[in-house]
């Protein structure tokens, strides 16, 4: 009985078995690490911990992304973002919103400029326990 292994699986297994000191086909790891990102590449923003504000409000903040012109923020009642409750386009790096008690809301954010849009951030869960 012969077992057929797809070529991608063989490649993945081979790559996992290559010791870190073996040849990379003329590419040094130093050259890869210091290579500049393309100018149309934007990193994903990262949320900071949400801050409870007076009168049932919450302050959402995120780290500034170099070369971003702004940020697109989405709100959903599910972590999967199958339905979008609201979307904001923001030039700054924070947003204060009213939040109902006993409700869980999810947020995600991405950066953009004239040439590119980043991938969405990891979802941020906002509820009474997270504040």
C-alpha cells in the first residue's frame, strides 16, 4: 500500500526540519530583517485597554501607525463581525462612546492612507468586566 503525500505537505515538513544554521539560498537573515517595508504597507493598529468614563461612556485608544492618514473603526455585537453595527473614519487615535451596561460590544480597527489599507486588528471586547 502506497501513501501519497501532497507536495505542499512535503515542503512544509521539509521547512520545519531545516536547522536554523543551514543555507537559505544566498539570503542572509540580516538582509531579510533589515529590508525596508514597501511604502504602501501599513501595520495593523493595536488597541490599548479601554477606559471607563463618567456617564456610561468608554474611551477607546490605539497606537499610532506610521504613514497612516486615518483609521477605520467598526463596532459589532459579535466577535466574528458578521453584522456591523456602526463604522467610523477617524483621523485621530481615540474615540469616546456611550456603552450600555450589561452589553458586550466588539470593536476592530485598521489603518489607511492613499496607497494602502492595513489588515483588521484583533477584535477588542468591551463590557463591564473589561473596564
